């Protein structure tokens, strides 16, 4: 949700490993540096151990897993067979199509809606705290609660949404139970659950837009849309582009919402996403090798995308 | 609110502008209340209904016969006290570990500057680049059999606490805050003969309250909201978190009880939010903007 | 979360429902003991066959850990377990049974973790479908040499199909404690309300369809027939339905799909007709295990394919009453899917331990009229008697057990007569079951959520995908 800032300027380390000490003074300095380093590493060691066991080691393990398989109780080198397995799995391509669809819809809704909401809220001089609170409310709910609520709303039989549609004379929908609307329904629920964070960040960014620029634009006779296009968006561009990247990375990894809403695959596999598939490989089929292979594919694609994105957005800034 | 925004104050001051403003305002407030509070209202009131009333078409807006007993039943049947207690235990433990280990690490990286500190920081930040979903499988296998110490952490709170420390984002936030503390302050303490630990305790931490608050809230809420990881690592029903527990029992209780249980389960984080609203908002935006 | 285990999440500790009072060891004792094994033998597989075939020497001092002991909340079951240990110790005073209360008995992630870490107890509880996973982790002893008519006296009357599931390449890796075959579960009050005779439940799919239509006509959101289509459960039931009609999912050589034929299309067309033409399957789909039980316990569902202990689940968790339900054999009756649970023995433990384990499992779970099959005692303890499960006896043992069950029944067993009077041949799951179920889930969800689904095309696609899965090993 909250976007980490990637570039950070680091002061040079003030304690380079000292050269071999010669004079007594050098030796004292060396000892002091050593003690300081020991203390510093002492402070660091707890976190480093946790990272080693639960982050760095699994990162390395992920890579090896992708090239291993279990055979008669032993782990053996699998070569590329885990990869051929996933590429030959028809669900692989479907999962990627679904994930792209989810990401696309999530950008239309999950990216645009919070920005528009922030724009609107930013105009109000009253009740802003209340509205901001409302938008962020779902973020604080346990995801199981939000998702099960939507499951009830979406039910084509007794669900609230169809009753509302029926009451205003619109045709009822199948929501999660149709290949046409299943993914959209998941995205709507996910947007409701998660838009609060992005909205607050945009709101903060909008506060930073200098008012004079609007005035200048008005002198040129600009209407609201043109002001948004020529002032608001360029002024908030950094945040927008960072959020866009974060959102794409996050939505490609969607798991909880489809898992809880449709039991994973949905109608004809319409909500099976890549991470669902990883989960299935690992925890339904006990095929950790293929799960790791698919994980690597996801990792490589996301890394390539992020790199390209950062380059492109740099290029367009110049 | 004096900042100039999209619509000019002059336009707003006109009678027509005022009218439009207030119309839009009322509409937006009504719509947002409906969209964001409506589902919660539905959840709470459905939890009060009898199964027959819950199933009625069209639904009743206000329960005809409120059955507060549903909440007591849900509390008992789903053993919510235990689920909530478990979750609180995991969340507070994770908080303690993060506050101690992450703060110490950030302090060390920011102020004590050990050799190779930059490489360590870089390696930590690198983990932010790896999609969490990719790491779930090897992390799970690691928890099954932690190398070197050869322990199986499944069904033990350590499976939540220790990995929670690997929160590079929190370390980054803390480090940046510590970076902004003037050197002179620490030097003064050092001249007085204070050890680094003492300096941390009596100089750094007191002025770091805001960032500690933000980190704490994220630590607690993170554990509270997590689903996949606790589902994998805490399968024992006696040890499940509130999310996983309700999910696994959802099929075996009636709808009104389930909704009552969901309402109860939603309370703690909502309460945290209402109390610490400002911290959360500032924390969210602090992390992302000042890059 | 749908491993085979999760499909039947409550299929647990039912086998612990009853226990004998009497001298179950008479038969064992009669065999005498010729064992001279001093308990040193390391690793069951290495022991010589004649040695292994002999029952446990009562003098042997052995301590056994075993999971799935009833939890404290199940007072009667736990008391019975303890009494049984005492009885067992009369014959084998030197065997210590250390029960572990794992509740539920098997939780797939925990099970996986346990196998990976090799931390299973000496005797561990599994589902039939877990064999491959256990072998992949090299977790179980080959007990073929230890199991014979002397060590397991009732062996000759045990359904060979049940033992076959626990074999791989001719080697036996477990002993069953309970099993089930799938049939048609009916809601008797709804049948009566719809003017149908609950004592003559539908036997064919056209009859199911007709009955479903009449039940759905009761209105008020009532569905006649319910079916799964999510979490791999849909594929699981499609398999059962295919077996019922005499079909197969995978061909005999295990290399290709066998369901893409006229029979397969008939199954789907029938479901489609019920769902869309008759509107007798309710509007909510993408259901999985637990959903249909909930609907039926709420009196909103007439029929679905189920195992007998789904009724126990509904009674214990959803406030249903035993007398409201009846069972019929699966429509078609050519064969049906079966499943169950068993105990396996950890690899690498001493041969005396293996013998003690076989003796204890036999004592508690595999002795007709005793142990879990002492129905009089179960009734006296206020536990339900009368469900047609476990059902692994054949021949004379079966008739005797059926009689004993009926004599002590706590529920109207006549409701299950259609099911028990015509036992249908049980068959196990296809190879690569979960992967195939996932493909078939797609087919089921298509038929139940898409009015225009092309059943022929769906089966064709599914066949190609299953062929791929089978080739891709």
C-alpha cells in the first residue's frame, strides 16, 4: 500500500576497514574502530539473522527449488522440467490472461477511482475528515469480513446487488458466476477494500499543488478538465507514476480476493490468477518445484517490467 | 483550509457556485456513507436477525426482532475469544520483535555505521523488490525446517514473529527518521559517556515517537490483516488467527451467526483506526511522498 | 485449500466412535507366538518375511506413539480409547500406547509439514488419497509381511478394493480404520412435502431430475438437487457420477482421458437441463464442500451426492436430525467413488514396533463385533449407531456386522436400506486426482454457470488437458 521510496542517498560509511596498524596511535584507533564496529553489528545482528533465515535464504532457495523435484523420497535435479511442466499446463496461459485482465481492470478502477475521489474530496471545505475516514474504513477491516460481505452481496439468488438492480428495473447479473463478469466483480470488491490507501496518498499529493498555477491557468481561460490535465496531473506526476508502478506490481500478485470470493478458479477458471496457480501447485498438488518455477517466471517478468517502466518514466521526464 | 485548489474561490463564492458546492457536498457525503458504511450497517444488522428474517425477500432494513443473542452465540460457537486472543498475541509479539530488532538495526545503520552497513541495507531493500507471492513457497518450506537450528516452526508463534522482522520498509522508514536527528545531539550524549544503547534509549527514542507510532500501527495491522501466511503456518484450529479461523468455520455456521462473528472480528482494527486515525494517515503519506 | 483431505474436512475421528469391552485378543492369542525377535531389528523392510509374519511377542517391550486420539471434548470417545488401551495391555502388558490428541486428526498443511520434517508419530493417520504424498516423502513402512490372517484375523473378509488403495507396486502401506462409498443423500421431509416417496429414492439420473423438479417446485428458494463446482470438488463429483454410470476418468493404462464420450456428455447435459431448463439446482453455484450440507440442513435442498457421514457432520455442526435423511446408492449403480482413512506406520521403526502397531490397529479398528464395531457399547455410550460407514466388510462378516448395527441403531436405519441393500462396487480416485479434478471443475462450473455451455466442446478441451496432465509426469 504505502509506497517505499527507492532511491536513497547514502552517506559513505564512516568506518572503512582500517589498514594494518603500525604505530601505537594507529593501534588505538584501530581498536576503537573495531569496538565501534562490534557494537554496531551487535545492534544489527538480530534483524540480519531474521533476514538471513526468512528472506535471503528463501530467495536463494526459490531459485534452487525451481530446478529440483521429489522422486521416491529424495530431492533430485530436475533441469528445466518444472518449466516445461508449467508451460504445458493449459492453466498457465489462462492464469496469465486472467491476471492481465485483473491488472487492467484494477487500473481502470483501482487506479482511477481513488484519484478522482481524491480530486473531489480535495475541493470540499467541509467534512473532509469524515469523508477521508470513510474511504479508509474498509482498509482496516479484516479481509475475510470484507470478502464474505461481498460474497453475500453478489449472490445471484438472494444477494443485495441483484435486489437493488431488480428494484430499479435493471436486469439482474450473475456477478461471480459468469465468465463475463466474474473478474470485474472481484476487482470491484478489491477496489472497495483497498482504495483508501491510494486515496489518502493522492490527497496529500494534491495539497502540494501550488495554487498560483491554477490561477494562471484560469487566466488562460482553462476549464476544470483542462486545469486537471495541465496543472494537477503534471504536478502530481511523480506520485502518480510511482503509485501506478506499485499498483501494477501489487495487482499482479492478487490472491486473497479471488481465493475467498470464488474458491480460487471461479466459473470456467475465469478468476484463476498466477498466484492462485502457484498456491495450487504448491499446496494442492504438493509440487513445490513447479510452484517455484512459476514464481521465478513471475519474478523475472515483474522485474523486467519495473526496469522498463522506470527507464520510460525517466525518459519522459527529460 | 486556505490552500487554493482546482476550483477558484471566486467561483465558489457566487450564489450558483455555493448552491452547486452544497449539492455536490450533500450528494458525495450521502453516497460515500452508503458505499462505505452501508455494508457495515448491513453486516451488523444482519447479525441481529433471525435466520428466517435474514432469508426474506425483500430484506428488512431494520431488524424486526433484534436477537442480540446471535452475537453471544457466534462468540461461543466460533470461539472468537480464542481467535481474537491468538491474533492479539501474534500481533503484539510481532510488534515487540519489530520494535526491538528493526529499531536497533535502523539505529545501527543510521548512526553507528558499521562496515558493510550499506551492503546490508541494500540487501534488505532488495527484498522489497521480490514479490511477496513468489517468496511464500520457499519461506513456507523454510519454516517447516529452519536450516542450521533444524526446527519446525509450524503452529508456533515464532512462524509469525520472526518473519515479521524482515520488514525492510519499516527499517527504511526508521532509518530515514534517525538520519534526520542531528549528529550533535548524539555527540553530546557520547561526551557524557553514554553508551550507544543508552543514547538510543534516552536521546533517539524519545524524539522518534511519531515514526515509532506509525511503525507500530503498521506492524499490528499487518499481522491482523494477513491471511495466506497464517493459514499456511498456523493450521491448528486452536492456534488460528481471526481471519483464518472465521474462514475455516464459515461453512459450518448459519449466516446470521457468521455475520455477527464478522462484525465482532471487525471491531478491534476499526477501533485502532478511529483512535489512531491521524497517525495512520500521516504514516501512510510520509512513507511515499518525501522521496 | 483443496487437497483430497480438504474435500472431506470432517472425515475425522469418526472411527473412534466406538470401542469394545471384551477380549478382542482371543483370536490373536490363539495364534500363539513364535517370535523370537528381541526388538532390535532396525527398519521394517529389512526383516525377513517369516519373522515379520509372526504376531507380536507379548513379552516384547514397546512404546508406540499414535495420533488422532479423541480430543477431551469428545468425552465418551476418549473414555473408550482409554479403556481399550487397558484391554489391549491385558494381552500386551509391555506395550505402551501414547495417544496424541490431534484435533482434527488430519489438517493438510500440518500433515505436509509433518512429513517434510519426518516428525510423524510411529503410527499416523492419513486419508486413502495421501499414499503418494507419504511415499514421496519416504514416510511409511511396507507392512505387507506383517499383515496376514494370523495378525489380522478378519483379513479374508475385508473388501480387497479397500486394501488395494493402500498398496503401491504390490506393497501394503496402511490399514484402514474407516471408509465410505458415495451415494445419493436425500432430504426426507422435502420428499414428503413434494409428494415423493422417501423410501423409494431415485435410482437413475432421469429419476433424479424428475424428483428435483418437483422439489424445486415447492418454491421459497428450495433446490431439488445440488452440485459442487469449485475448489476441485466439482471434478471430484463428476468422477463419482461417471463411475456410477460405469464410465472411467482415465483409461486402464493410465495414459489418457476416458470421459470424453456419449456418457460424459449425457452427464453434463443432464446437469445443464436441471440447472437451466428445470431451474431445479438453485441459483447460487461455485459451491464447495460444506455449502450443500448447509443448504440441506436448512431444509432448502432435496438431494446431493454424499457420503453417509455427511449426515453426522450436519447433525453435529448444523443442528440437523438423523431421521430427516436417507441414503440411496449413486444413480446408475455401476460403481462408485470411495474413500476413507487409515493408519500408516512410520518408516524406520523397529519390527517389534511395527508388530505392536498392527496389533493395536487390528484390536481397535479391525475386529468385527469388537473395538469400533461393538455397536452395543457405542449405543450405551450415547453415540450414534446405524450409519452405513465404515463399510469394508464382505461375506459373513458383513452380514453379522450389519445385523449388530441394526440391533443397536440409534436412528431409523430403514432410511439407509436402499443404500445398504445394494452395495455398489467402490472404486478409487484416478491418478493425479487433484490435477484432473481441477480440469473437471472447469467443466462443472461451465455447465452450472453458463446457460450456453457447449458440453461437447467442454469435454473435448478437458480431455486434451487431462491427456496432457497424464503425459506430463
